[in-house]
């Protein structure tokens, strides 16, 4: 079950369909274990996940909140396997989050020895790096982008800056230190393919047709320090790891 759960986390941002599939698979194994070891649970009328989690005795044991999380995982897993509709990183993140809560409840409830800390919380991979001017922010981002892509945690990286000069500087730095990433300057190459893209916030607002104007996006960027997350940018940008740099 651990290996299956690990796959959920590893692919949450890069392959939502795979992440949701493994989340459902992990849930199936966890639920099967519960029915095997908890004598208060009665076997359902059919041996499938939907019947197991809707069994009245199961709902009584887990409670409404955990039942809802299990049902979300089941639904996302079904979507991943049976539907052709495009899945976005938000789906993988939701499956990962709900599976974390289900497994946390299970470990706290049925663990015999070491149990998870009550203060343990779920956090998506986010980071804020604060560095002085000239300390090597861009070089640090390049190393991070390289690590994320090599570990398959990111397929595409979006580097945002508030001035064209910073964008051009970043493009040259990526070409020098990480040329295999096929860096693209969206200020001048709006239709090029690559893995690492650099742009001003205003360019992204235009390309993605955001409902808020660029100044509002910049205000939100300032509120989040030196990082913008995919959630703040919405739309197609949800498939990117996003980095925002100011001088």
C-alpha cells in the first residue's frame, strides 16, 4: 500500500490521471484491510469499492467526513480510468490530499504502536526563497527546476518576472546552465515549444486571457512574496511549476 500511495504523491502535479488511479487503488487496499480486521464491519452486497464505502457499518465507523473523502477518491479514480475528459493537476492534488486524510485517520485509529503526530497536516509542495540582490536567485531557480524535472515532479516550469530585463537575463542564464530544458522567452517567442518558459506577468495575462488585469496579478504576486503558485494563475497554467522573481 505504501508503494501505491507514494505513486499518488509523485505524480500529483505531473500526471493527474495516474495520481488519481493510484489514489483509488490505495483506497481499495486500505478499505479491504479495514473489512478484514474490523469485526464490526459487515461485508456489502457486492465486492466493489462503491459498495464497501457505502455499507452502513463502514459509514458508522469512519464518520461522515472520512466517508466523503473516500467517495471523492473513488470518483476521481473512476474519472481517471473511464472518462476521456482532460484531467488537471488540481485533480491529482485533490486525490493526494483526500488520501492523506483517509490514511491519517486510519493510522490514528488502528495503529498499535507508532501513530502519526496529531499536529500533522497536509501541505502541497510550495516554497518561498528569500535572497538578497546578487545572491544568485536565478541560479538557485535553475538548480531547483533541474531537480524537479529530473525527479519527474515537474514537466514544465514557468519563470515570471516583473521586468523584461529580468526575463531576458533568466533566458540567458537557463541557456547557459540548463540548455537541455529548451528555454523559451514568451516575450518574443509566444508560440515556441519547450520545458522552461519565461515571461512578464503582463504577457501571461494576455496569453492565458485571465479575467483579472495584469496589475491585479502583480498585486497578488507581491502578496505571496517571491512565489506565485499555479492556483493563483488558474487556467492552463495549472500544469506548471511557477516561479516569480523580483529584483
